[in-house]
């Protein structure tokens, strides 16, 4: 019994000594953190999307406070409001942030796109894309398994009944997480002030593109020929719109009414009926 008590006392003494050593070491080795880092992190939306180029909000907060070369406007989801707040805290100058929104460049819904085979594998766009680029005849089209929806930390995307992801403009921050998740690379960020969008990514020639999907761009060039500002061009059988030129100069979006397949559509700021009337 006596020896047991001695052993307990010795172990307690050893534990106390080690505890004191750790306490002293912790005090000596403690790294003082800049309280400003925590203040900046509190301003960020905590989406951990990586759009700023850093591994999460905490990493960006530390970088923008400690590194004079890191801009205060890199938080894409935070937009201008957060950029101004971070700028004020860090004493840096923030350039104007142009808000962007995700655009799914595909209108190949279930009733418009031709299907080559029935896919029964893992319900993931990346997995489906590995099997002959997916079940759709158009190898550029949206696969519709929702990998982009899963990647969105803000709940801005949802998979519609038509098999295509829908973007909630009120929730989308333009962070680009969905863009990175899409194996087809058909989701792109575009300015919220854009006037029109091309709802297709097919590079197939006209006849083949239309055979695979009735909503496809056939590369006919009517949109480019009827744009008075040269904002539209045809490249690899697909129409592309220069949003900057379109925003600055265009007020009618003639290209929308001239597209025979409806692959170009008007966005906010344009009344589609008036656009079609003027174009025709």
C-alpha cells in the first residue's frame, strides 16, 4: 500500500513538472497574431470558394493584412461592399469590382438534345464525361448530373426538371466554383450588366450541331453580320459576344432576333419582345 502511494505521488510530481515545462514553452514560443487579421476575416462571406486565389477566407485575410502587394478587392463573393470595408481596415486602395454571374452555356434540355445511350453509372458529371464524353450526342453539352450544383457553397444553382442547372441571380456571387467543377468547361462568369448570352458551347459544324441539339448555335454568322458594333464573332463554328463592347454601345441586341435557333438570348435590361420586333 505504501509503495502504491509513493508511485502515485511520483507520477503526480512528474506530471506537474511536465505541465510547468509545457506552460513555459508555450509562453516562450507563442506567436502574436495581428488582431486586424481576425477583423478582416469577419468581413468575408466564409464561402471558402478560393476565388481570391487563397486556400480559404482565413488565408486571404492574413495575406491582405500582412502583404502590402495583396489587393483588398480579391473577395469575389463579397463584391464592392466587402472590398471597400477591407480597404478601409487595411489602408489600401481598392479598385472597382465588376460583379459577375455564372452563365451555363447550354440550352440542350431533355426535349432538345439527342441522347446516344443510357448512362447508368455514377451520377457525377466527371464520371459520365469519361465514358465517351457522356450520353448526349452533343459532346459539348451539359451532362446534367449536378456537379456544379454540389460545388456551389452559396446555394445559387439547382438542377431543373429539364436536366439543366439553373442559376439564382440573387444568390450567385460569381465566385467561379461551379466553373471549375464542370468537366465540359461550359460554365463561364460574365458581367451582370451583360446584355446578351450565347446558350451553346458546341464547336460542331451547323448541320451536325443542329442534328444533335435543336437549340445549338450553327455558326451561320447572322448574329455577327447584323451587329453594328462588331461585338459578335464566330470562332470554331460558335458565336462569342464581347460583353464590354455590347455593354458600352448596344441598346437593341439585334443579334437575338437574327439567331435562327435561339442560341442567343437577351438578359436583364432588354425587353425581349421589343428586341425581336426591332430585329425583324
